[in-house]
C-alpha cells in the first residue's frame, strides 16, 4: 500500500514536471506567433484606414450630415478638436504639412535632447483622426519584421510596437532628416526588435506611412553606450532611418544596438 502510494506521488510529480517543461518549451514560439499576428493585424488596419480615407472635408461632411456630429467637434479654423475615428484626406494633408514643419523645426536642436524628451508624442494624432497614435509601420523582409510605428517612445507605445523618438525627424523622409525608431528586445510574449542584429549591410528596410512606402538600405550597425546619441542627429542633405534597441553589456546593464539606414 505504501509503495503504491509512493508510486502515485512520483508519477504525479513527474507529470507536473513534464507539463511545466512543455509550457516553457512552447511558450516562446506560441507567444511570438500571437504577437506577430497582432502586429500584422495593426498594419492591415493601417492600410485599410489609408485606403478608406474619405475624400473632401470633414467640415462638408458635417454640413451634409454624412457623419454624426455626436462626439465630433471642430474649432473656428475648421480643424477637428476631438478624436472621432474617421479619417479624411483633409486630415492627411494637415498631418503631412505639420510633419514637414516639425522636421524643419528640429534641425537646429540636434544634440540637446535627453532621454525624457523622447517619450511625449511629437504630434497629437487624435487631432488628425488617429486616436491610436499609429503613424505607419516598419518592415524588413530579411528578418521577417513587420511592426506598427507609434509616436513617442513611452511605455505604452513600446508595448504595442516600434516607437518614434520625439525630437528626431518624423517618418516621412526628405533631405536632411534622420528618423529614429526604438523597439524592445526581450519583451515577454512579443518579438519587437529582437532580430535586429540579423540585419546585414545592404539589407532593405521599408518605412510605410500615410502617403506611401520609403525604401532604405542598411549602411552600418554598431553598439554604443546609452548616453551616446550622435547617431540620431540629422546629417545635412541625407535621408536617414536609425533603428535602436537594447543589448546586454555583459555586466548586468544594457548598451544600445544601432542600425543606420539610408534612403535609396
């Protein structure tokens, strides 16, 4: 009787250990698969929102009662002041104009940014009909990466995808711009910039925004200390995209892994 009971206990312990082992073994691929599907869903929503953007003005739409005024408001200049989730061509025109103006405004401020300056979104996307803060998405075919881009490198944005570092150029391209985008590595349940080190010189990185897709080519990869920010500065006449993630310094802390890309 005692031997039989002991066998049952040993069997139960072995079963629990086996199940625990399987959970640890299967969790990474399953969670990564779920995470990638979430990212794909967000990028698909982005493409659909651009494709379905309404022609004309939301002011005219209000007058013609094409949209419900409840929860929707505009100011005396005819600009929306609410996050009513309907995207118009007017919104995209204003967003592009304001993005260009923002990029010009920071050219002479390089070298003055601190880490805390990266987190507050460069623009209030709700005022353009995008309450999610989504600005576009980033893809790199050689490493199977496709991630939504949100404005502001804060905890909230970076838990959903990649994040634009405020006080660097917004992701619209153009001469004398350097758009810096950060992403987590080792985030439980999601693959963000974990595979960034797999990018090689010459690999293609595509930045898709509301107005089209911009093609970049990897020109350099490097590891720097977290307080070395020179690589996100604007270089005159160049159109750059700089990707940033954490990497262990093998001393209990983290350095930064940088991928520098140039528009082709």
